[in-house]
């Protein structure tokens, strides 16, 4: 009998506990609904120093509806990163219910590195807005690339500092960027293949025809050697023009795809390109080549050659330089090419932002080429202070070992 009474008492206690939990859940849902619809203007947050009340000033119903329905994440935080408010979009990004996001710390959704960066930005956010790129860590562990815009909110007489954030999911943008980069890479590969084909045709057909015509013109000039007058002068002029044309076609063929690059490697083509540039433009070129431990991959050699080619083209067209320094060296697991001139210089950021001139497009092309092979390109320049272009490309394991 006593055992039956204890069971009934236990069941009654469980029922009361379940009813209490349901009541708390209903209260939480009602509070969340009231916050969303703007019926309340304050949130009680439990902290280390006891419960704290934060007012949600200016949260009129019309603005709240807009924020709730927007496709960007929206947050309101305390100075120590406690989330006072989060809209459904942010909750979907981190794959966590809104009621569990609100009242928690933003740090739970950030890596240690991003937390440190955010901490620094929040210290000066009252002076001006800030932006940062982060990887949000969702509840199940996945990562979401995001862009965060941070702005200090008006206090309206309150002593408590609050921060507003707009969080943009960059997943689709990153995917589109990768697709565009892959497409650009394929276009460059197709361009290089076409350049190679044209270079072969110029060398094997046009150059040979020009050489044959040059020989015939020489024969004609020899037959006219006993004569004087306009016919003799025209024959000699024709031979000279044919020789210049043959040289120009050979130069174009080498620039399209130098055979020495495939046969002798990067160091040889850098030497030939630097010498040809100096002879043609009158700009002195100092070339320093440090012996590499192994032959570089074909893609890396071609990338470095194209970057040098574009850098020298910019020097010729824009820099007004008198001296150029080219240096190829190996630094640990990287190969580095530096091109430095003493020209008039420019503002790299301004030129890259315009994207409407050959110079800007050339710099963008160099940077993209370096990216294709896993490298990076840095440009240092100021007006009247010359330009330095440095590209670093990682070496494959086989190239980092001494022969």
C-alpha cells in the first residue's frame, strides 16, 4: 500500500515538473514573440555580475518587421559580445534556434583568431564603423564564410554600450568567385595554347618564307652590283627591310612562346628577354639569377616569364625608367622573382580600382597568373618613387631538394 502511494506521489511530482517546464517554455516563446513584434523594449540577461537589463530602444514595430524579414543576418550585442537580439537569417546561418542564439556570446560562433580580431575592432568601433571577414562556426561544426559590418549604436542617454552588426553570408559569392577564377584559368590555358600554335606557324612558315625572299633579294642586289642608280638603291633598301621584317617576326614568335623556355629553362629566357628589352628600349637591365636546386614546373616557369614580360611592358610604356633590376632566387620552399624600376611610380590601389586601362588590367593579370599556381604577387609603388613587383610561388617537394 505504501509502495503504491509512493508511486502515485512520484508520478504527481513528475507531472508537476513537466507542467512547470511547459509553462517556462510557453513564457519563453511568448517573450520571444513579444521581442520580435516590438511589444517589449528590454531584455534581461544573466551574467557573471548578476542579471542585467538591456533596453531595446528605437525598436519600432515597422523596423523590427523589416529586420526580421531581411536576407542579411542582423545582431545587437553588448560591449562584451553578448547577443541581445538576432534575426532569423543569422540563426539560419549558424544553424541554431533564435532563442538559443539570443543571450549567448557571439564568441561561440567564431574561431579563436576571429575572436581576437573582433575584440580589437570593438575597442574602436565607437569612433567609426568596421568590417571584417570571418568563418562562422555553425552549431554542427560546419563553417560559413561571412562578411560582418560593425557599427556602434546610439545610446540615447543610456550608459550601456551596444553594437549593431550586419552579417552577410559569402558562401554563394565565394563559390561564384571560384567558378569565375576557374573559367579565367581555362581561358588563359586556351590563350597559351593558341599562342604556341601561332608561334610555331610564324617560325616554321612565315619566317622561312621571309628568309627565302631575303636570299632572293640578296641575289638580285648582287646581280645589280655593277650598276648604279635608283635600281641598285631600291634593291639594297628592299634587302634591309626584309631583314628587319624577319627579325621582327622572330621577336613576335619568341614573345608568343619562346622555344628557349621549353629547351633551356627559366634562367635562359629571363636572360634573353632582359637583353632584348635593354637593346630595344635603351633602358639598362641588371639581371641577378641565383642557381635553383631543380628545374621548375612548366606552369611556374611560364607564369614567371609572363609576369616579367608584362612588368617590362609596363616599364616601357608608363614608367619612364632609366634602370631596371630583375632578380630570380629561391627562398626556402619558394621561388621569388623581383622586378624593380626607378620610374615615376603610381598608386597601385588607385590603378587596380579603375580597371579601365591596360596598365590596371596588366597588373590584375599578373596577380591572377600568380594565383593560378598558388603564389602571390605584391606591388609597392609611389609617385616619383619607382615600382617594385615581387611574386612568390611555392615549389613542389621535388624542387626543394638539392640535386
